[in-house]
DNA sequence: CCTATAAAGTTTAGGCTTAAAGTAATATCC
DNA sequence: GGATATTACTTTAAGCCTAAACTTTATAGG
């Protein structure tokens, strides 16, 4: 399964590790990514098969469901961690489906406010219920202790990552 | 921050929770996804700014670096958890850049084998070194104990998810 | 006021990604 | 050996996503 022993080694490709090769962190990152992708692909597939909708659209509806007064495109962009231009297209398509409504803000003519239509809310709720069941299945072998351990470890990771982002990059 | 109390409730939208609403699992999934996306976006940005390359291309090169004899497109597709058609395009572009080589398999004329060129290997290694440093930074506030806890929790999650996938869906 | 700057969205060009349909080669079964 | 099925990969159409350039509107400073 591991090809390491078959790699021919010469003087240049040294086996001796660098003092800080961050090997465990790399393995952790890989595992985190694999795990997330695995689940994400499955959620995507079920949304498509059962509701004929994409994950980004579902996510956008989920954001709106928690904002009774609607949200601006900019807020959506921030919360969903995607670009402004991306939101423009998503909102276009969802509005075309009649699931959301887009209206200008009263005070600022640059701003657009989007909110769920009655149909959008109904549709989202039926999806959300099934989605919760799928997620429950996927995590079903984790004990409550496992879950809370994972929660706090991820919280720590998030804060560590944010600190590295703010400090390390020129922003 | 939580708008729950402002939503008007009638007899139909009950507040009393369903016996199995999987609320904690949902929160866990959300946190997992947020955390991964945060890191992934940062890695993407740094790869672009520093090496003018995309994450999918970097990932493909990483797969090839571990396979001294090259890999078939099908193997790449499986390992990277993306579709076949996706790999076709990625390989086209990377071959166009001169970073990988694509040759027909000797025994089976359906099969294409791709492998790193010397330039591809050199380029990948220089990127990989910096990438490891970034990942190290990002996880730098986690203790060794945190890391191993996260590793094992993710392993458990992965196995739980796989079981739910194989069983729950018709596959 | 009026100019400069910033902010909210949109557009554009290009890459990533998928599902589904298609092509060519191989394997299987009688 | 010839029909059938499977496998490996490619193509196509459509959606997702980004960075960068752009338009329109609002805000600040003089």
C-alpha cells in the first residue's frame, strides 16, 4: 500500500528529515480534508437525487432561513465564504426558481436585500429535515463524548488558523 | 444573534423539538465544513500568490510524487475523489505546462499512465516545502495531544461516514 | 459644492466540477 | 469465435467559483 520502500534514493533526495517538516500537521490536514470531502460529496449527491438542488443553493437558502428580515448580498458572501460575483449568480438562479425574492434596500440604492419566498421556506424546511437525518446517520457511530471532543478540537483549530491567517499574510 | 424568538409561531410550526432532530450533529458538521473551508481557501490563495498554481493541480502533482511509476487516470480519479472527466481536463492542462507526462500503457490500449517530469518534480518539491510550513503555522496552536485527539476523532468520523454511505444509499 | 475615496454589486474570462452520453478496447460467456 | 458486458477514458452541457475590472451610489475632506 505504501510505495516508500520502492523509491530509489540517491545522495540528493535525502531521507533525513528537516528539523521542522510538519509531517503530523500535514497528515492531520489531509485527513480533515478527506473526511470533509467524503461527507460533502454524499450530501451533494443526496440533495441532487432527492430534491434536484445543488449544495450551494441549499446553503444559501439555509442562510436566509435564519434571517427573517432578509440579508444583503454582501452579508451572504461573507457568511458563505465565497466571492461577491458568485453570490450574484446564485441569487439570480434561485430567484429564477421562485425560491427567493430580491428587492432594493430602502436607504441605500447600492444594496440589494434577498429573502425567502413562502415557497422557498416551505421547500427548504422539507429538505432540512431530511438533511438532518442524513447527517445524523453519518455521525451515528460517534458517542456524545466523541462529538464534544471533536467540537472543541475544531474550535481550537479554527482559532489557530484564523490567527495564522491574520498574522502571516499581508492583509 | 439568534433570531429564534422573533419568528411568529402557529400550531403548525411546533417549537417542541422532534425526538431526533440531530441538532448537535448538524452543528458539528457545520463546524467541520467551516474549518476546512477556511484552511482550504487560505492554501489556495497562497498557492496562487506564490506559485501561480491552483489547488487541484497541486493535489494532482502530490499524488504523482508518491507514485514513482506513474498512475492511471482512473487511479487519480479515485484517490482525488473527483470524476473521471475532471481528471482528463486537469491532466491536459498540467501536461500543457510540461509538469507531467502522459503515455499509453503497454498492455492495455485503453489506459493512460501519467507521471511527473523532472521539472514537475522539482517544482512540486519547492511548493511542498513551503506548503508544509503554512500548514504548520495554521495548526501551530494545537498541542501534540490536541493533534492526536483530532486525528483519532476524524478517523472515527470517516469510518462512521463510510458505513452510512455504503448502507444507506443504494450502491 | 466638489472632488477623492470607499463600498455594494455586476460583468468577464477562465478554470474547476459534475452527470450523462459517447468511443474504443478488453473481458466474459456461450 | 462472436455476441454481450464491462472498463478506461473523453466529450458535452451546465453550474460553481474566482480575481480583476467596472458601474453606480454613498461618504469625507476641503
